[in-house]
């Protein structure tokens, strides 16, 4: 019955393009964050942080469009709850990446350690997998791509936990400036929260996969 229903359901021309835009945009945000953290020139860093902010606003607009389409359309390509959850999870990734970049600028964090760069690199990897998986929602023909991407995202989140916890432990051991310790710890934890949101998105994708594959 499920196959028959899918045969007669009109091809989705609204949600999938928006989700693909959201996936592409969140990857661009993660890349802009990595450029910001890797930049040694402060003006260049500010430029990349501004780009993170711009892309976060673009992501907000895409999320709003998805929710608007959800309110207007009775037939959806998969469960309405999953559409809402996936859109929210991708938007949360962008929000936490933006928060990380903003905190670096607001707190005037100039000492960007290896741990912060490693977390940003993990975010790029996870967002790359997320974008690939979202594209496969168009047809569900290559479900292994989605499943493998989710596994890698979950693994990336575990790595991020380890990197963040180790970096904070070293801060408490070696950083004698209490204010600097607080600033560094805040940025590290916000970056790690962004990886948590990637895992949340992967969990939604796995739920969609189970229901529709």
C-alpha cells in the first residue's frame, strides 16, 4: 500500500528544493566558520564572521519558507513532524555556528587554539555528509548514502565531545587568566553544541529513512 501511495503522490517540487538549499547553506556556514578560525589577519577574520552572519540569515529565510509550505500543503513527501524536525535541526546547526563566530568577535578571542580549529573542521565534515544525505531524500534510491552519512555524523559528534572535553581540561590545568579561560571555554562548548545539532539532524534523517525506505 505504501508503494501504491507513493506512485500516486505528486512529485515533491516544494520541500526537497528548500531542504537542499538549507543543506548547501549550512555547509557554507561551516566553511566560513573554519576560514574565520584559520585566519591570522584580524580583518580577514571579521570578514568571514560577517559572512557567517549573512548565511545564518539566509538559513532563517529558508527555514521560514519550509514552515510556510508546511502550513499550506496537505500532502507532504514524508511525515510533517519529520519535516519540521529536520528543518529545525538544520537551522539549529546554523544558529550555534553563528553563536560561536559571534562570541569569538564579542569576547575578542584572539588565541584560536588547535581544538577550536579541529571542531570547525569536524563541523565542515559533518555538514558535508548532511548535505549529501539530504540530497538523497529526493528519491530514496541510494539509502546507503543516507545511512553511511548518519554513521559518520554520529562518529564526528563523538570526536567533537572528546576534543572539547580534552581542551577544557587543559584550560583548567594550564590557563592562569580566569577571564581568558571563561572566554575560551564558552567558545569551545558552543562549537561542540553545533556538532550536537548535526547529530540531531542525522537522527531525524534516520527516522525518515526507517519510515520511507
